[in-house]
C-alpha cells in the first residue's frame, strides 16, 4: 500500500526524534491548526517504540494563549529517552527555544480505572509525589520561534529533555503561589517566576492533562509523570553551563546545558 504524504513526513520526524537529528520544517498544513497538529502528533507518537513515561502540558501561559488566540493548552506524550537524571548534560542546537522550570507530579496508575472526570477535588487522591523539573524545549526541525501551538504540538510537544529533581511525597500546599527561579551563576543570568503563571495553577494544569489523556483513551500499566508547564516562561539559553531551578517548598533541580 502506497504511503500518504502525511505518513512519509511523520516517518521523517519520527526518525529525527529517535536519532536526535534536524530535518526541514514540515508543511504548515500539519501545524497551523492545533487540531490538525494534534492528529499529526498522535500519528508520530504511535510509531515510537520507546516506553511512554508520562505526559506534558504545553502552552500553559495565559498571555501566550491570548496572543496566539488559543483557548486552551495542548498535551504530548513524554518518552523514556527524553528523561534524564538530575544534574546531567543536555545537548542543544540553534533550534532549541529555551529552558523552563516546572512542577512535576507522579500519578498513581489506578487513575486509569477512574470512570468519571478528574476534578480539582478528586485529582489529589491520584498524586503520589511532586517535584521541581527542568524542561529544555525546542524543535527537531529547521524552525525558529513560536507562531502557533501547532508548531510545538506537532513536534512531539517541543520537548527535548526533562530533568526531575528530588521527588517529595505529595502534601497539600498553596501550589498556586510559590516563588520560582532559574539561573546560571557563571553568566549571572537569573529569571524569577511564580507557579501562578501555569494555567491558573499547576493542579489545574494537571487536571487538564489527565482529562485529555482519558479522552484519548490512553492507558499505561504503571505510575507516570505529568509535567504541568513553565513557571518562568521559555527562558532563552544565553550561554551554556549549569542551570539551577528552585521552586519554593519543593526544592531544586539542575541541568548542564552543553
């Protein structure tokens, strides 16, 4: 059976994902509208053999959402190959957009047995642990900047690597108003933020992701991570080196950008 153009292009992007390569930008008809980009992302994800270890929320900053005329964020699967240990190296290229500091949750696998919707009330009983996390975002394409959420969603959610700090057992705190900071001491580059920058708050973002996962009828057989979105926006990487992220009451996380 002859492959469609969509299949051929998805094969190229999947190969770039697996082999850490850069390809020419994919046609805009697959990225301009988030609904089409989401379909393309799912097609690409279905061709990856690496285990899914969680899901991410993207585009959680309300000002960016308004600027790009989007009604809600998007989600993407996170694969095992993109998760690295705290303090380890992350290689970047000129199509890397920047670095983010996020709240990450570890979710119990019994979530998949829930028949109803996830709400802000019942979501907490499915959370096992929480942690600070660094996400390095960018493309596997010759594409710069963000013109639509579809640009990121179609390219595996734009996630290059995730680095998780020490996991803490979940406890109820005012997660919507915690001070955050990401910095590179060598270059004196420091950016402050707050967890209230994340789609109202990280718990609300978590609820959004889990309901999307349920709607997609995705199921995993073990506990999984949810990365809720940046508390500091997308911080451009001015110079390489060790970046340290801190989230009040949660702790710190480090990534060495090379």
